[in-house]
């Protein structure tokens, strides 16, 4: 935690104990009455319209004299700076949200068209402690859902502090006590969340008690850690964590015990985001892994990733395969997985136990399961890919294997799988195959340690067209266009480029790529609403990534930054976007519309081209 965030955390605790303000010791912002007013103005007064969430809040606060009965003009003016401090609390943790995005959010809240902001002459400079902490780089990733669930998270914070300041100073002091085994503040937060686990719950716990709680703000990630490292704790060890008030939920206490055990084994302080540890539970490499319950996959054993082309389905399948192997081996082996022998075993499994099969229309049951072959005037049964794989797995009966079936939409799956339908559902139970080989009956027996991941393009085949028997034997996870993944992948590719000290770092081009995301969103929304296209034809985020090499090529002659990179100030295309459209997007969209008459096709293409602007 850097100094600016430490200062913010200290001021936050002082404010929670005595009221006042995080930034201005003379202002009295954090009071029960002010949070009651804010709750009525915002939470209880949902606003419809096309404006952004923060713009709506700015308007709601401005109009609170009409929506909050009995509010004075002085109280109304306190709501905007109070919301600013709440927003900074929301943004102080996530490192995956850029400084520009955070800063623009604050400016949007304090917009020049807000009469309160104008009258009080409010700007970011009035909130140095909040701004410095929020723009200081963050603590850890908030994940894909943090920014998209902004409304729920902000509403939760308002609910929390409305309930908090209804308590007496002595009660608040008791709840924030750091005495060992005191989990009253954790229980208080959980009592407000009504069974949910908002990410800001974890933000508050870490900021106020960083010596105990881990810098992880996803309930799913915390739960995964407790599952993967379940052999590292016992219920008896967890129960020793409290002596005053038992926690309402034990996930954080389990993680505390796991952390201590890992520290003893590894001889250093535990950071669950260390590459060595994160590889077992965190597969969200650059934001494209679906939020798939690993325990559910452990139960079902097979999953299909489906969606439009270009949505990273094959890449996701590979990443998910690695997660499955790490997850299964960590559970089966326990602590030795972190030792040299365990690491070597894991490395071999990751290298050798992921099998990818590219399917195509000519691929048959005989190729996959077993079929008659003619050789030397004789016919005999020859094992297909799956049976040969099972034979090789018998040499390592305890290690997990993953079979990736790429583009399952390109084959007749019912014929391809044959007896495999029953074998998938009844793991470990042998099924006789037709015909004998050397007088022996051949059996198909799919073991518990074989996982199957399929990928499927919806343009070629809809889920509804599949055999119901197949559908019910797989989990189905949609892999769709992902705006956040697009930005993250572009950043990853940009940072890997060599610039020869020209200074074109990501911060310089980030705002232009954010505009690219806006343009991609606009184009895909138009595709969704076009009668001749629709949801199945949206362009996956992968199709927009070529803007990175196109911009790299464009910038080579420059020794310093041009005024803009991808778009002009008014949204016009610069050379990299013109190339992206001409060489990548236009040919693909034209192919999608190949069945449409020329005149209609030209009109649709014109509409799509106009839509591809920020």
C-alpha cells in the first residue's frame, strides 16, 4: 500500500469514528443525516435516460431539493463533495482501471453544468487526499465486474454509511476495534449486504484492517483460494481465529489460516497474486476467461465455450485447461505441489496433458472412437483418437488431462460421439463397443480425470440445433464480445512492442484506445440491431486488436507524439483505423452479408461504417 493510500485509509478511519471529511477537517460531510439525504436522492430515486451513471448522480444531487423532503439548501450543497469522497473510495483499490478513466469520472461528477459545483467552485484540486490516493496506481485488480457494477457498489457504500452513522460514537469505536479476534466490523458489513458480497465490502475490510485481510476484492476469487488450498486448513484451525465474536462468514478466516500455512512452507510472506500461487486459482490472465465456477466444472467435467468468431474461445480453452490441471493437482497433492518434485510434476502435466483436436466436416466416429480398417486383404478394428488418448492416460492414472475439441460445430456431433454420450455421463463405468478385436470385447471407459472443453461458433451452428442429449451433458458458457478484454489485450500487445526510446508508452495512447472501445461498442450495437445480422454476428474483440500493429507502423516515422493516434477530435478515422476497416472489418462484414442483394448490402455497409466512431 503506497503512502497516498495509507494516508487515505487513516483519514477514512478517523472520519468513520468522528465524522467530518476525508479531505477537509473543517467540513462535516460524513453524518447520518447527510447519508440519509444522499440515499433518498440517489438510491431511492432511480433515474432513467441515456446519461452515464455518474452524470445521473450529478443531476440527482442537483435536483435533491425536489426529491428529498425537508432538505435544506446547505445540506443539499454537502451531497456533491460527499459523493466525491465516496467515489474516490470506490476507485482507490482497482489498479486495472486507468488513471484517465478515474480522473474523467471525477470530472464528470463535478461537471461544469452542475450548479452546486459552479457555486462552490469544486474541482479535483479541492480533494487532494482522495485524488492522490485514487490516482496512485491502485492496490490490485478489481476484475471485469468492478467497473460494470458501479451502481450497485456505490449504492452499497451509501447503505453502509447510512447504517454506520446511525450508531453512537462508542458503538462505532467498538466495531472498529483492532483487538485480536474481533470481527464485529466484518459482521456489520455483512449485515448490510443482505446476503450479497459486494466488492466494496472487501475494499473496506482491506483498507481498514490491511494486516489481517488480503488485498482481494472478489468473493469468487477468495472462494476459489479456499477450494484450491482446502488441504491447508482444518475447521479446528479456523475456529481459533476468533475469541470475541464469531464471523458471520468464514471465507476470510480460512484464507488467513491458508496464508499462514503457506508462509511456513515457502518461508516468505504470502501474496496470493505471486505467479507461483496465482497460477493455481487465478486464470483471468487478460480478462477473457468466463466467470466459470471451477467446482461446478469439477463436477460436470465437460464444457462448451460458444459465441461469435473472434471472442478468444480457443485461447480461453487453453487457459481454462491449465487452470483445471492446476486446480485438480493442488487439491489432490496438497502442500507438496509447491515443493520441487510437485512443481516438476505440474510442469510436465501442463506441457503434456492438454490435447487439442481441430474438428472438421470429414472427421468421423471411426476417427474419434473406433472403426474398421482394410489392410493386406484383412479387416480389423483400429482405435480412434479418444481410445488412444485413454490408453496413454492409463500410464499416468492419477494426473488430470484435458481434451480441447475445437470448432465442434463443424461435425455431426451425435455420430462423432456415439457411445461416448453415455460414457461422459457415467464416468468410470465401461461400455462395450460393437465388434471384437482379437476375440476380445473392446470397452470405452472415460475416467474421472479427463476433462473435455469444446468451442463453437454460433454463426455456423446454433445451440438449439444440437442434440439434446449432447446439450445436457455439457456446461454451456457464452464467450461474447468483451470491451474490457479488448482494452486489456491492446495494452498487453502495446507494452510488448519495441519503441527505441521514442516515448510512445501506453499512457500516451490509452485515451485513443478507449475511444476505439467506444467505436467498437457502437459498431456492435448497430450489428445487433440490423435485421440482416443480429447478435450472432457481432465482431469479437480479437478483430479490433490489429489496430495495435497498424498504429505501430503509423508511428514509426514520428519522433514525438502527433495530436491524435486513431481518431481525430471529431471522431474521424486516422490511418490505422482506416486500415483496420479496409483490411480486416470490411471484408468480414461483407462476407456476412453475402446473401443480401447488392443495393441493400451497400446501405447496410454504409450504416456500419458510420457507426464505427467513438
